[in-house]
C-alpha cells in the first residue's frame, strides 16, 4: 500500500538535479508493480514479498550453520531508447560461496551518466533501507556496492561524491570500484 510520504531517493535525486530529471517514484520502489519481480540466477521467480523471501532465506541459511553477509548493488546499460537496470541482493555464505536475488527494470528516459549512476545507487539504497531492520534482527552484515570508479579518468567518477554522501548519509557501509563486486560483477552480468 503506497503512502503519501515521498521516497528519500526521489528527494535526493531531485535535490541534485532540480526538476530537470523527472523521477518516477515507482521506478525506485521495490514493489511488484509494472511487471517488476525478483528472481534467482536460474530464472526461478520469487513470488513472495521481498521481506518474507529474505527472512525465509536468512532462517534457512542460519539453520544450516552459515554465517551470512548481504551486499546490494545495481548496474545499468543504455539500450537504444531505454535504460535497463539490474539490482542484486548477494547473500555471501562466509567461506562457502553465495547466491543472489535479481530484479531487472527498464525505463524509457534519457539521462546522462551522472544521473544514471545516482539512480543505480538510489535503487541499491532503497533495497538496503527496506532490509536493514530485518538484517539487524538476524545479525547479518550489510554493504551497499556502487558501480562508480574512484579513478577520475572514468566517466562514472562524476557521481562519486554524491553517491558516497547519499550512502553514508543513510548510514550504510559501502564499497566502490574495484571492491564493489555486487554491482560491478554480479549485477553487470544480469543487466
């Protein structure tokens, strides 16, 4: 059920770019509207609400004796008139591999590299925000990964300061390239 409170990512993005960038709040929220859904790497659709699916996962993994860490990241690609986003929730079994939940989204909106990087971060922060209380309850460490290069010679570096400020301002631990494997490796493979 949608409330009248605006999503923090919408306010943040609009504060950076004024009203020049029209942000659709539903394109940031994690609901299953507009055909968006979560799936596993093998393509199996996750039909449960996200929080319920994650909680069942945490219970199962802890019952198996696995210590988990969750890393959330988003990557995007411009494809013609569309920008395609892939957001992943990576469940790392410390010392035992891992697995991930995936959500792909497609929007038809022109945007520059900076706006696209900020939208990637906003999608990751949104999911982290939704999961943080649940993960705290199960004592699971959380990191937000941003597909932004710390080297100023790369275009994505344009959004580095805003992205770091946003992630830190929301209180999350974060990683940037080259350490941001959830966004630059996992999400990159499924976008």
